[in-house]
C-alpha cells in the first residue's frame, strides 16, 4: 500500500540516497539506524513535510506529492519527535485538531468530528483526561493523545517518529502494542522510528536498517537484526540471539573492555 | 480493543472541553455588551459637562443628518472630540489585542506582544522624522509612522528568511535585531530634538488617543479587515500552535498561513500605532487573560481579545481624561494600572 | 545637543552662564566638578528675568550697564501695563504642541507675559509647567485669542469654531521672544499686548 521509490534528499550534504521499499496492508515497519542516518528525514518526506529531490512516494498507488495537502493529511497520521506545546489546549481540543483536513475553512466541529475524536480517544485510552490540558499530562499520556490526534481522520498510514523515546519500559510496550492493535483492526499500516532495537524486533513485521542515508537491509526482523548487520551499522560489539519468550531477535550489548580496572586503578 | 460509541463518552467530549458555537456567541455577546456600556459612559463623561439630553440630540442629529439644537461648543465636543475618541479607543484596543493574539499563536509564545518584531519602533522612527522635519504636512505624522511600520515589516520578513522559508526563531531574531537598531535611532533623534518637539513626540511614544480623527474611518475599516483575515486563519493557527511540521502533516498550508497572519497582524499594529502612538500592555495581556478564562482556541481568543481590548482602552481613556481634568494623563499608564491587577487576579484564580 | 565640556574647559572661561530651560543639570554639575564657575538662571516670571540680568551684571562687573538695561526694560514693561490696565482681558489659549495638545501652566513666565500683556490664559490654574490639556475644555472656554508656537502647523481642525478662529485672532509666535528668559521677552510682551489689544496699540 505504500511504495517508496528512488528517494534522494540533501541539505548541503546528501542525507538520503536512492531509497526504495514497500509496505503492505497491516504491516508495521520499524526504521532503525544510528543517529544522523536520516530516519526522521525519511519520515518527513513520506508525510509530505519535505520534498525529495527525486523519487516518489505512492500511497495506495497515488503520488503523495501531487495530492492536495488536505487529502494527504487525511490519509497519513503523523506524530513528530519530541513535541513541546506551550498552550494549555485540552486533550479534546488537541485530538479534534486531527479532523482539520476534513473540515471547512471556518466553523465548528461537526457531530461526525466529535464521534471520530471520541473513538480515537477510546482506542488510545485517553478519554479519561479529555478535559485536562495537554501541558499537564505525563509523557506517556501525552504520547497517546498525540497518537489519538493522528488517528482521528482514520488514516491509511501511521507515521511515528520515536514515539517511545521518553517512556518507561512498561509504557514503551503498551504504546507499541497499541499501535499494533490499531493497524490490525483499522485497515492501516505504520512506520515507526525507534532506537529500541528489542522493541523493534518484538513488534515489527518488517524492519528497515538505515545508515548514512542508505538502506542497508529491509525485511523480516530476524533477517535484518543480525549480529553482522547490526555491528557493521552501529559500529559497536553486539550479541544477537533469540528471545526465549517469543523467538524474536534479542540484542544484547557487549560492554567495552575496561582497561582501568585491569590496571587496578 | 473494541470501539464502543457509548453515549457517556460522546457527552464527555461534547461538554465544556472545547469551544462550541454556542459558547462563542455567549462570550462575544457579553463582551460586546461590556463595550457598549463603557462606550456610553465614555461619551457621557469628560472634562466638560454635557447633559445626556444634549448628547442624545447630537447623536440622533448625526444619524438623521439634521442639525441638533445645541450650542456649537457642545456639538464639537461630542461629535468631533468625544465620539471619535471612543471609536479610536475601541479600534486601537481591538487591533493591538488581536495582533498580540496572532503573534502569540504564530510565534508559539504566549508572551509575545505586537511590538516584538519591531513594528512600533519603525513607526516611531517615521513619526519622529515627520515631527522634526515635516511638521507642516497634514496627517503627516500618522502617514510617516505607517510608512515606517511597513518598511520595518518588510525588512524583518526579508531578514527572517532562512534556507527553507521563515522559521519562527529566525523571525524573532530578525525582529529583535531590527527593534534594537531602530530603538537606537529613535533615541538618537530624541536627543537631537528640541524642547517642545520632544514633549510632543514623547507623548506619542507613550500612547495618545487624542489625535486628529481625520484618518479614523480609514483606520477602522483597515483594522476590521485585518481582524477578519486573521480570524479566517484561526483554526489553522490552532494547529500551528502545536508545531509547524505537525501542522503541515495535519493539512495546514503553513507557509501561506504564516505570511498572511504575519502581514495582517503587523499591518493592523502599524495602523493602530500610526494614529495613537505606542500603547503598551494591551497587546500582551488581553489575549493572555482571554486564554486564562476561555482556553487557547483562537476561534474564541481572537474575537474575544478584540472586544476585551476595546473595553480596556475605553475604560483607561475615560479615566485618563477625567481624573485630573482638564489635564490628561497618559493612557499607557492607566491601561496598565487597570489591567495589571485584573490580570494578576486572573492568574491567581487559575493557578 | 549637549555642549562639549572639553571645549569649554579649553577656553578657560571666567564664568559660564546657563539657563535651566535648557535642561542641562548634569552638565552644570560636571562644570562645577572641574571647578568652573557657573551661574544658573531659573526665572519663573518677568521679575525673575530682570533680577537675573542684575545678577549677571554683578558677576561680570558690569553693574552700570545691567542696571541701565533693567531700568529701560522696567520702563517698557510699565508702559505696557499702564496701557492695558482696565481693558477687558481676552481669553487666551497657548498651543505649544498640537498632538498631543500641550499648553503652558500658571507658573511659567510665558503665562506671566500673557497676564501682564492684559490677557487671561485659560490654563493659568494649572500648576504643571507644560501639561497635556483637554481639547474639550479649550472648546468650552471659547478662547478669543489663540497663540501657536512657531513651527507648528495651522490651527487644529476642531478649534476652527472658536471665537479666536472665527475672528482671525490666531497668531504664531517666535520661541525666541517668548520662551527664552532674556531681555527679549519684553519685546515679546510688547508684541503680545499689541495682538491682544490692537485697539489700544494702533499700528505701532
């Protein structure tokens, strides 16, 4: 349902080179790679915030770049990395913003908007703080509200940039579990950027490994999260075996040698 | 996880968590009533006593086009001094408050005021230049002030262009730099000005609603148009407040909205400052106060700020011209003295 | 503009004369600190101007000339006062600034000049020196003569219906003769008396 072909992008230096991959219906693609690999840039290009120098992004066979902005906004739900908001909008107001692309220029929310926002908040378990300002919510609660806003328009594709970055392990798991449920029930797919390799291994249907703007591997997690590939890309020693619970790849860090201790200091 | 359209949930959302049309109408009606009451009081009181009967005659005569049965002095005082001043207070208060609200949303900073990008300082340069060099030109000062404002708006916008369009931080930086530079020009010109000119320009710099009403009609139409343009972008501004990239992803044409709102807000600020000088406090505090009471939805904040700003300046101006009559106090001081405690009260109530 | 202290010191003056009208308090203190004798004149009315002339005469050892001058000035002032005594005092409004409207209060020597020239300043009750004034009050007071400082534009529109405007008794005046505390204010006094009471002064 999503087909990315030949994406090139640079600022003063090349950031992304010749990226091509596909995602099918109901898939959860996790994009992993070192800092500066271009993961966020890739997401912004898919969403339509940035324009690639060459290449195309097709959603359900339609080119994102040639769609009207509102149309693309309706079809793609985006949660940016590390948002900070200084105005005390209530969670309800925040989620209702996700209906913008569906609304007329001036006016107030329709019943349909309210119903859809309610549904989004129920699915993300955020209905409990509908009347609280988002500035007062905890990190995890705010992430879920942002997710609710992203799904309020019933998009075809969810694009999440580091959605678990500041969450504790329990919330990390709950968040990705939520995303997985949303896409399985909602005729959606998702692209998620994260640094949590084990989380990625557990929840992804497909993994894409990015280094310096180039795609190093794309496929099932156990094909991509291999010791060789990961050690090459992250330039550090890692041990990869299978999780005793699920069989998914399990990445264990190998502590660097400690010369000070050996010298008895 | 199943979707359940429970009536409770829908009611939960549809309640007072967001701005509805009904709420907006109620809020604006109350504020409009406040403005009307204050306008009536402002017309009825002044340094010279004019009876309510005479005032009514003058107003009715003005509407019907006939002449009123009053002395020429009363006619001039009400029709040419007081009523224009009432209108100016409402228009200037409204313009500055809406511009403040717009800037706060645009720059994602609840503490922005309409002067933050240097518009008022540019206007001041124009006003001082015309006061010192071209005093004999009719409506010279407001015209020069407006030109100064427009030039500043253009310069700041051009300076604020980054590699990929204008980022808010870059715009703020451009505005602050321009403001500082222009301020030093203003101060230099002030040191060079002689006694009486100095007094005149000093009063303008603090804000003054007693000016010539010749341009008032034009300014009113201009400001109203600007407020309408900003209001049409109110919903987009709501999204912009949460982040520019997020707004793009949600379907906002961010670049167009930013340019439009920036221009409209800056131009109505320039127009207000051109006729009334640099009245501080209103543009920062009114939108802030509205947000404390009514939430951050710009569909409410913008029109409510317009009315509340008008009300504040009406009250302040009435006090400024009656409390030590026939002398007049400076309106900027009065608006801060009235608005300050109100704002502090609101702040404490909500925290 | 502020004068340069260095230039003044370089000239090694025996005496510096300053007027408070120039708002140079800090400058005067600086001169004091470098030991240069300063005489500051601060007259509030015409008599004050005359006595400052006498004082300067003493300081510069020219008392003869000083008292000669003050005697002549006193004579001219007296002549004016005698002429206008008993005549009806027209209501006078002085415009020092148009926007905002600024006039002179009762304690200024220009207010004193108006009074001695046989006029009644509308703002003579104001204690502040240069208050911002209510246009309404000016209109209501129906001034018969309006004086506008040189360099200001024409009469504000909203004062076009005043008796002064309708009878063409709106005059510009020169700062130099009315606002600077020196002997020329007597010229100013004479000119003003002629304007306020044209019937008493003929075509002089």
